């Protein structure tokens, strides 16, 4: 979910739809920062999430438990991705879990 939200934010930033804020004391080339984050940083979060998902699926033996786990995982990713994007667009305030 982390990678999905950040990848969407970076793509929208590259297209000019979303303006990401950086600290005032830094000079940042936004295009380079977006490309670096999109191509190098978030790619690893996405790969890690997919691998953890595969590992979880492999450890669920019963088919009913497996489908419950897949459904609840997809629902959680969908809800939290929506919350993250609403926060990124300023519709809701900052939403930090943990």
C-alpha cells in the first residue's frame, strides 16, 4: 500500500496534477526527485510487499482461510490507499498510522 500511494503521488507530480511540498530550506529538482523515488525507492517497497503477500499465501493451507486472508488484505489496501490519496490531495488532514 505504501508503494502504491507513493507511486501514484509521484506520477501525478510528474504530470503536474499534484504539487508535493518539500522543506523550505532545501533546493530540490522536483522532476529528478520524483523519478528517483518512482524508479528506485518505491519499486523496492512494492517488490517487498508482493513477496510478503506470496509468503503469506504459501503459509495458508485451508482454501477458506486463504480466500478470507486475500479478501481482507485487498480491502485494507483499497481503504488505506484511498485515505492516503485523500491526505495527499489535502481533502483530509495528515493521516499517520503508527
